[in-house]
C-alpha cells in the first residue's frame, strides 16, 4: 500500500538511496536535509525535497505542517540524518562531540517529538532509526557513533514510540 514517508538526511548516502528506492516503489516521499540542491534528482523522480536542519525546530515544524496539510498524515518517519565522528576520546574535541550528539541524538528526538503526535492521532505509524543498532559488538565503528547509538537505543526504549530498527 502507498505510504507517506519522511526521510531525513536524504541529500547523500543511505538516506538518498532509501529515498530513491521508496519513490520508485510508488510511495509519497518527502526528503529533507540542509543541502536542498543535492536532492533535485529525487525531485525529478517524484519526491518532495524540503530544507530541514534537524537541530532547528522551526525547520522541523514547517516540514511536518506542510506534509500534514498536503497529505493528512505521516505513515513512516525514516530517521537517517547524522554522521560519524572519527578519532579516540583525546582526539575529538568536546565541541565536535556535542555538535554530533545534537544532530544524531537530539535531532532524531526533535523530529520524532513533532511527528509522533500525528501518528498517535492516526493510531498508526512507523519510525525507522538508522542510527540505532549494534553499538557493543566488534564492528569497528568509531567511539562517538557508538555513544550516539547507545543513547538512541536507551532513549527509544523508554520513549514508547512506534518503531522498527534496521
Ligand atoms: N555509513 C555507515 O557505516 C553508518 C553506520 C552506522 C550508522 N550510520 C548512520 O546512518 C546515517 C546515514 O549515514 P551515511 O553514511 O549514509 O551518511 P552521509 O552520506 O554522510 O549522509 C548524512 C546525511 O545526514 C544529513 N545531515 C547531517 N547533518 C544534518 C543536519 N544537521 N540536519 C539535517 N540533515 C543532516 C546530511 O545532509 P546535509 O548535509 O545536506 O544536511 C546527509 O544527507 C547516519 O545517521 C549515520 O550516523 C552510518
């Protein structure tokens, strides 16, 4: 069945690939990131690119309001915006680490907070978090991405959001 999907961080990497696949499958896909110029190919495919910095609540509210006004619902939130920060604890400055957590953790929380009430109202919805996942295994992820994964794992455990990890 055709779904209304919001993909964050869709201007490159896995977010862009996921958005491309979902558009090709016939879903209504809103793709967001700061670099809107990098999503024009998704627009040509039939997607709806909009600017969103996940650390800016006004941006998030504008995007969610637009989707609700046009589509009446958001079926799926694909939380993908984020990045890895490489280096050991003494190499990564706290300013850089804070900035990453602001995007990978609180950005994800901020988008979820604004989307979830619409899902609750509809009694339906799915959140897929790309940042969540294994953080205590032997895959050589850098420390900061593991920190963010661990935080999101715990945050989601107690937030009681509808979700699916992938
Ligand atoms: N690659 C991996 O091995 C790996 C492993 C585990 C988890 N992950 C997670 O999976 C996700 C995608 O990874 P990737 O490798 O595909 O990343 P990527 O190619 O670097 O893409 C990152 C995306 O996040 C967006 N983004 C960054 N900061 C943002 C902000 N403040 N507001 C909105 N969007 C922002 C970027 O868009 P703009 O710059 O245009 O805003 C871009 O579209 C990330 O959350 C990453 O942490 C990746």
